[in-house]
């Protein structure tokens, strides 16, 4: 396993109007790049950044949850389900994950109740 030190780094992107400079962690940098790519409509680049982040930091809940959220928002049902399963296996006590599961359970209850009425 590769362990990278958690250091601050300077991000600098000098590609026209997307210029920015800020200090952030390695994890934040990867997520920001994925969000930036998604913002400019390049979903493949965004997915590449998130896959990289997930591979380098498999024990980081924020990165794993971000990947799940992006898959869910993108309508990728199978991928989001895989991410959710992985989250539940690795981080069963995370409050944010528990709340997400509660939301899913509520939706399922409502769908079931609606089907029973019909």
C-alpha cells in the first residue's frame, strides 16, 4: 500500500478563466479536480480523478462518500449501489452514512406504501 504524507500543497491551474490558487490537502486537491472537471462537463475526467482519489485513499470516508454521491447524482444506479455497499462495509458508524441510509429507507417505505394503496 502506498502511503502519502498529508501535506499542504499549492494548486495552480493557469488555464484561462479557471485560474485559482489555494492551499489544501492531497485528498481535497483530488476531489476539487473532479468537481472542476464535472463543472466543465467532462464526466470522464471527473470519474478519473475520483477513481484516483478512491484508490490512493481507500480509508478516507469523505472521498468514498463523494464518489458515491457523484455516482448517485449522475444516475449511475449500479455504480452508486457498489459505492454505498463499500461505504457500509468500511464505515458503518459514520453519521453521514447512517443519515443517507435513513433517507433511502424512507423513500423505500413511501414507495411501498404507494404501491399498497394501488
